[in-house]
C-alpha cells in the first residue's frame, strides 16, 4: 500500500537524475536500467542503474542531504524529498557507485502496510 502519486514522483526523480548523469557521456552507449524484485516476503526493491558520471563512495549518504548537489544547476532537494517519501512508506533508500561507470539508486518498501 502506498501513495501512488508520491511513489511516481520518487521514480520520476530517480529517472531524471540518471538521465542527467549520462547527459555528457559520448564515449560509450548510454544505458539506463530499471529493475524490480521481491527482496523478502515483506518488501520489494526498485533500482535504477545508469552508466553516467557516477559519484565517489563517500558521497553516497550526502546525496540525500537537503541542498547537497553534484549538478551545476541542481537544487539538491530531489533525493532528500524522495528519501523522506520512501521512509514515510516504511522503506529505505540508498545510492551506490557501480563497479564500472555510473551509479545505482534504489529503494525498498514493504509489500503490505504494517499492522497497527
């Protein structure tokens, strides 16, 4: 159970960030991969992987801080808001650099509402 509009906004923000990260890439194909899977019987994961510019591992948590941005014209609020939405849905959100070029941003949310 979740707010469809809020979750759509999170996914859209993730897609736009991945697109932007690959904007200046000309030396290799631009590949964006969206994947989902059931992580446990109680949670599902959505991840978006790009082959863009990536980021240093030490910035993995900073990316979710308000007003932290790696974009020249970025405001630094998209991922902070996205993480807040996911956490309000009982989930977690994270980012990690890929082994090769680019990065992966993902979230895990419960498949069902927790008992009240």
